[in-house]
C-alpha cells in the first residue's frame, strides 16, 4: 500500500502536485472537456484546506521538448482560478522554472496556489533528467503524484522528482490503485474479466495476466474473430489478427489448463460492409457467411455475458464488444455496460475506448470505478509496475 495525502502532515508545507491537466483544447485554445480539471479538485482542495501551499505541475499534449504557445497551460490556470474562486498564479515560462517562479514558490503562502508551465516544454521531462527533477523538487517539501494517466511513464515530473523529496499519492491515484489493484490482488469472487477491443496482439499481456487471476474471461470485440478462426470457424470479412492465431490457440489451451472459464460469443451481429448503414443480420458464431463482417456480439451472447456479470463479485472490463462508434453495432457494448451498471459486484472499467463508451451511454456514474488512464490502466491490468506509482512511499 502506498502512502496518500492523509498519511502525512501537509500543514505549513509546500506541496508540489503532478496533475493530469492534459485537457482537450479547440482551435481557439478553449478547453472542450474539463473532466480532468474537475478530477483534480479533491486533492487540490484538500491541500489548500489543510494549510499547504500548492504548486501544480502537468504536461499538455506533445510539444516535444520545446516551448509552444499552442500547448501552454494558461487556459488551465484560468479554468482553475474560476473553479477555485481564488487566483492561481501562472506565468508562461519556456524553461518551466526560472528565477521568478522560484521566488513565487518560495513566498507562496498556506492555502495559496500556483501552476507551472507545461513540463514537456523541457526535453528533460520525458528523459527523466536528474537535474530537471531536482529543480522541480527544490520548489517544495513534498511531492504528490495524482496523474494516473501519466503514471506508466518515468518522466521527471512523474517519477524523477520523487528521488529528492518525500512522495505520496493523491486521491485520484489512490482510487485507481484501490480498484484496479484490488481487483487484481484480492478480488471478491467470482472475478469476471471482460475483454474486447480491436486486436488480440494489443491485449496479449492483459489476457495472460487475467488468466492467472480471473475465474471467468468473457471475450468480445474484434479479438473474438482471431479466436474463432483458431477454432477453425469461418469468420468471413471480420477483423483478423492473422499473426495471433497460434497465440489464440495457446491462450485457449492455457485457460483450460488453469480451469478458467473462457467464453467466446455464441452469436454475432454482422454487416455486409464496415459501415453503420450496411445491411445487417444476426448469425451464430459458427455460421458467419464468407462475405459478411461481424461487428458486434449478438443477443444470445448479450444474455450469456449479462448472466455472468450479474453473478460476479468483481467485474473488470477492457475493450468494447463491437464497433460501438457505429450506432447500429453498439448494442452489445451497451448491454455489457448496462449489466455492469446493474450488477451488485464491484464494477471497474479500464481502457480508453471502453471508458468513452460508458460515458457515451451515460452509465459512468453507476460503475464502481471508471479508470482515468487509458494506457496506464492497460499496463496496470497487464500486471506491470507503473513507475509513477512505484516511486511513492509505502505505508509502514
Ligand atoms: P480500449 O481503448 O477500451 O482498450 P481498444 O482500443 O482495444 O479498446 O479497442 C477499441 C476499438 O475496437 C473500437 O474502436 C472498436 O470500434 C473496435 N472494435 C470492436 N469490435 C470490433 C469488430 N468486431 N470489428 C472491428 N473493430 C472492432
Ligand atoms: Mg483504445
């Protein structure tokens, strides 16, 4: 277990917090979705209310180690000022830290707050450079990492900085570790994992790790057809990961050896072409016509999966069941999301597109946890140690 904000005394301290303010901006530089800013509030407000002087850090986009006004955090500073009702000090400094920033940090009072410029304006950020890490650490007494979406990267502001000052997790990372870590380490059983998405190859390590932990694995989405192919089925024009067919065979075998129940779709919704308005029909999985393309799971599979989800103690879902971006092929993904929303077990969504699907259906609030990190949650579910979490202090 990692230490969190609650485990330390922040009163009278300067606390530097790595947030995930990598928000989407429109052409005019306006923030089009402030979910990440809202998400940072519990940690920021806790610190302000507990007598800390708060220095915020984040990256935004990919300025590739150069100052670029297009990727300035100025709009974030403005949004924070508005939301907090108190001035968030900000100056667009190409070097992120300069003499004025140092003076401002040194004189920052308890309850006051400042935001530094985009850490990726410095090439040393992604290089996890020691000097830059030290420079950031020198501004504060304590480091708080609350940027789960960047925790799979060992950068100066996510990992390097923790070599120089005490480091703990913020509330966002705490929640991610509680749910994702809880599911993997000590799940309420039965533990049902649902996997979908486009390609088997992207999810091999995820499947392997879950084969060691889950009681039941439900496979849907594009990766289905590589598995069906490996069983000798006709899959028509459905998406095939030809290089992974042998792997699919060995994964099916592994599941059997380990006594993990692995269920593939028993029926699909297929179309003539990869198009929302194409002619469509339902087929059993062993009867997909040669010139059709399966783009969603079918109603029998929806019912089968929903039964497993209802009976689960823990449900972990990564990857859509079909081409949910097309309304005519979104029903399977929606059915899984609805079953999870109604389930009594702990329901956890990890993965960029799965989270987007759940948001789109308006069901996010009814899940126990929707992970905020696409790549980071995938690596977490793969069983990897995330550098931005590894550097945090352990609870004694
Ligand atoms: P996540 O981001 O949740 O980890 P992925 O990125 O692996 O999920 O996969 C999401 C993509 O998989 C979606 O864009 C979806 O359209 C695609 N997909 C799902 N099912 C199919 C299918 N049957 N055929 C083609 N693409 C599919
Ligand atoms: Mg994705």
